[in-house]
C-alpha cells in the first residue's frame, strides 16, 4: 500500500507532514472521498467539482481536476482495479509558523490514497439511530477536515449502540454526522435544502435524480422533529453508506420513530445498484 504525499508515492509509515501543518493545527484543510465500483470511479467529476468548491470557499488556490490522474493511479497502485474501493484526498493549506491569519508564502499540501471498501450488501442493512443537537459550524457546505463536532456526534451514537446520529438545528433535521438525510411523508420525499447547514452530498444528488426518473416527488424542505409522527420512511445516503433505511430514531433515550414502510427506499436502492454497477 502506498500513499501519495506532495509529489511522492510513499509507504504509509514513511509519509510524514510537518507538525506545523495547518490541517493538523487548525483543521485548515479540505477533503473528499470518491467511490470506485469494481475499479470504476462513480461521479468522479462531481466529487472533484465539490472539492474545487470547498477549496475556493476557503481560498486555497489549487486545480482540483488536476488530481483525476492521481486518483486513477492510486487505484492502480493499490491493485484495486477489480475491487470496490474509494479514494481519499486531503488538501491542507500547508505548513508555516502558527498564526490564525494565513502566512503569505505557504504551499498547499496534498495527500491522496486508495483503500478497499465494502460497497455490496448495503441493501440488506437497516440502521437504528439517535438524534441530537447539531453543534457544527454554519458552513457545513465546506467539506473541511475540521470534523470535531461530527466526530463527537458519531462517537455518541456508536458508543450508545446506534449506527448514526441525526442532527437537529432549532428542531429541524439537517443531516447525519456523516450522511445525508431523507424523509418520506405521504409518498413525497423531503430533504434539507442545500446551503450552509448541510454538505451537498453527491449521493444525495443522485437520489434526487433517481426520484425524478421514477416520478417520485422531491421537496427540498426541512423536516421538523414534531413531523416525525407523519413520516413513513427515513433513509440516509453517502458515498460509502450508499442508501440505508432507518428503522428507529431515539431522542433523549426515548424512541420517537419506528419505521412504518420501506417500499420507496427499496425502489431507490434498486435503481442505485443498477446505476453504480452497470
Ligand atoms: N453529510 C456529511 C456530513 C458527510 O460527511 C457526508 C459524507 O459522506 C455526506 C453528507 C454524504 O455525502 P456524499 O454522498 O457526497 O458522500
């Protein structure tokens, strides 16, 4: 296994960054995770476009699309051309004397590697989840390496025996700690609109597209906690999560939702499998 770091392919235990690296010190970095189904990148351009957006937002000058070749090389070097895999990309603002302001001369640092993941069998899973307050900052649209609030939310869930933590901002569901979130109410699909409260999920966009192809109505509108009584199906999406139905939601140790149906989620999974594995 090799990782690409600033122009070199290295063994992971020989790849080092400076202790003054700003992604290390401030979380001043951007990342991206792109899936490869049996060696073939899925929505690669969309992932690079989102990477470019995040870089632009925090004013790191870098051409995200220049990484495409390296991504394919990472898959190749890891011998994953026939396996399900993902490529992790991280760009740090770089290393420099510690200061909150950005030093004038600083070089973007690039880390990139491929790893094997299980992308099969997700349609057999269901997740029991908890819900808690969304304590993240107000730029969740930036895919920043500063993930402490996400880590805390996810750890709270996993340590309590749940699969994911659904986050609530002022009583409205935003998304999961590492997934996008959808609700089905009276046959209509709801998901939080894009904006600073959520990450613009690539899988989320694909699911919205699949709904359109199936003539299923999607409304990008927030769902309030109190609306759960009317909700028929809940599911989360993500690059490695894919599409997983939620079987229950627990809030303050009380079960506030148990699944009523799964037919729409199943339909979406079916089409998603066809699209990712053709
Ligand atoms: N929301 C958050 C907070 C995430 O970390 C992720 C990443 O998986 C997603 C949503 C899903 O995005 P994508 O479908 O692009 O992987």
